[in-house]
């Protein structure tokens, strides 16, 4: 699925719960792939309910009842 998503070299890749059906090892691999794919020219947008997955974000936009309640850049170490 990731290969199909990037085959046309899009500026934005949308991923809806990309690790939802994966074991923890493969989920980490997928998150690392997305991290490697992110460049100044390509954004990766991941929708998730998993706080561990959200931890990988460089920017987090949180929603509640269909409304944005926070939008913040995240400094990663």
C-alpha cells in the first residue's frame, strides 16, 4: 500500500490508521518508512487514534467532536 501511495511521487501522502492491523514490530517499520519518506517537498498526513503513532508526528492536530482543538508543531529528539 505504501508503494502504491508514493508511486506517482505525490506532494502529500494520506494514511488512515496505517498501523491499525499490524503487530508492534511491523508498525514500527511502517512508521520509520513514513518518517523516511517525509521531506520538505512531501508531507505525510497520518490519521490515528493511537497515541504511540501520534508520537512520531512533527505536527499534531487534535480534533474533538469534529472540531480542531489543538494544532502544534512538535520538536522531536
